[in-house]
C-alpha cells in the first residue's frame, strides 16, 4: 500500500470514528436540559393544561347549562393565556439577562389561574385533566416565584 | 507516464469527499435529534396556536346566552 493510500484510509477511519462516537456519545452521555429548555417545556405543558381544563369546563358547563361556571372558566382562561404569552415572550428573549427572572413569576401567575380553573371544576365534582399535574411538576423545577 | 489509480483508492477518495461534504449536516441532524430541533422556534406563535383568543368555555358561554 502506498503512503498516499495509507493517509487516505486513515482519514476515512477518522471520519467513521467521529460519526460512531457522535452516535454512541448521544446515547451514553445525554445532555442535561438547560434552564431555557425546561422553561420552554413548562410553558408548553402549562398551555396544554389550560386548554385541557378549558375544554373540560366547556363540556361540563354545556352539559349542565351552568353559565356561571362557563363565565368563570372563560375569565381564568383569558388571564392564564395572557400570563402564558408574557412568559413565552420572556423565554423567546432568554439571552437578555433581565427576562430570565420574570419567566418563573409569569408562569406562576398562569399556574394560579389554572388552579382557579381546576378548583371551579373540582367544586362541581369534576376531576381535572391529569395533564395539569404534569404542568405543575414541570413548572416546579424552575424554582417558583417569591412574589406569587 | 503515471500509473493508473487503483479502484480502491478512487472509491476511498470519493467516500472521503462525500464525508467532508455531509459531515456538517450530519452533525447538525444528530444535534437536533439529541437536543431538540425546536429550541430556536419562537414560543409565542405556538402558544397562540394552542390558546386561541376565545377559549372553549367562552364560546360555550356565548352559545348558552344566545339560547
């Protein structure tokens, strides 16, 4: 084998080794999610929970013709939606240091509204959707907000 | 007169060229698979999709009021 061929095959071996290590490394040493990724997950999970609670409320309120419940749920949905969009904006601007502190507090406000939604449902004997617990657990990993 | 290139060497060169060409894309794809491709997608438009301005309870309340 000529020197040129030896160099060439060595280069290919290095490329193959790099690809193999990338693939194996992904499985062996998974990256710990950073704070921004957790915040994104918490915001999306809370949004899905608010939607699920709103739908559950609409179904129950329509079936029982409970206008008071529907209006209360609509009020808490609006407040939770505004808080979540504020949280989403803060997460989108994550690199600006001052927005980071506001994420946990804006999310806590959304969760407080979600809590009201679930209490309205629970007061009428309806079990809130289980996705709400997932959202609470994920949001708790952000450390919460001292003001809410 | 130069001697003809061996077939194995020609194939090896071709493979190396392709590998160098595709390596950045492969790295990016692997990174997306592992760390999630959605990291740079803005959250606000997604939230507006999940939570429209008028929720289900508000629509239901409006429908009930009309009856």
